[in-house]
C-alpha cells in the first residue's frame, strides 16, 4: 500500500478541515476521532467510520496492530501516512499513530429518553462540555442536549474530554435553547436550571421522572430563555470563597444527587 506523504493529498486536507472548522463538520456530518482508545470506543459503539489514517509506528504495538486488523475486518478503509502528515492534521500535540473519520450520529429531541437529560446552555469550554457528557453517562443520565451558543460537541477537544461517552449517549444539537426546552417540556420534562441564586438545594429537588437539567456558562449562567421556562432553580452550596464551580463539576454534582435519590431505598427529596 502506498504511503500518503503529501499534505496536499485530498484526504489529508479533508481531515484537517474537519478538525479545525465546525462548519465543515456540520456540512459533511463527519468528525475526527484521534487515538487508540477513542478509536476502539467508536468501533465498539457501532459508529459509522468512513476511513482511518495510521502510521507504520502504530503497527509496532500489538494493541495498535490489532486495532488496524479490527478496522479492516469491519470494512473500514485504512491509509498509511507518514508521522509528519499525521502531526500536521492531528489536533493533539503528540498523536498516537491513528485517527479516524466518523459520521456524526444525528438525534432529534423526541429521541431523548424520558429520564434526566442534561441541557448545555451556552457552555464555551470544550473540556467542561466533554466532562459533562462523560458525567451524564457515568451517573445515569438519559442524554445530553446542546443549545444556544454552546461549543460544538463534536469538536476534537470535546470528543477527547468525553472519553467515549459521546459515542454512546444520545446527544441532540439545537440552534437555540428556548425551542429545545419547549420541545422537552411538551413531552412532560420538568425544566430545572442550575443557578448560583437558585431557590432550592440539590437534595430538596425531586429528580425523579423526566427532568431537563440546564447547565449554563460560568460567565453568564442560564440564558434568559432557560430562566423563563424553569419550573425550579437549584444552587450548589459552597463554604469557601470560591465564586462558582465550572460547568462540568457543577453538572456532575447535581447528577450525583439525582443518582443518590434514585438508588437509595425510599430516596426522596428532603423537605
């Protein structure tokens, strides 16, 4: 198999564009997955993989060689590239010798199960959004909805921070938070917004049934549309001088309280 060594190769230019341009990802409906573990997770989750790049060095590792064999057995076309080409197109500083292009799963709001859904409302930090997706899966959330000015959930840093959870959870993307929450409310979801000035403490909220938990940006909090549609507001009590928690931590703490209520015998909110 010929090795791709030119940065002007059409597939190389495509991967670079997908890694750097949200509009390109949205137009093509594809994203880039980097690294051995994430490629394994994507394959195990059943994502549709278009093709993959790998280096000769990857084949020197048993795990890397097995992964290439599994991808080939699944019918995914592979292209060997030079280390220089991979470094040029990868988002990570030290690529692990493999990346793959996948089709972005498309989910509509009505596909979200009637459980606890986390709504990201204007979160700009990719690490925070990835952590929130990961925490949602780990703590029993039903799915994630991304609205407003939130960072692209299929950007490279969000994909890495989610550690594979993005591949397994239903993730809905909407242009605006208001219509998204209205659609969920019409299905019986109760909208609860996390807000430093919220009226209830986490253990005072009833997290049973369909709940849309809105996590806003650290700078602005929930959007006006989310505040207007909220049935309840919740705050996380803090004893130190810290002004706020980042969105990933705050969302995970609230998800943990919801899990505690569901799993504890007779777990109910404290009145």
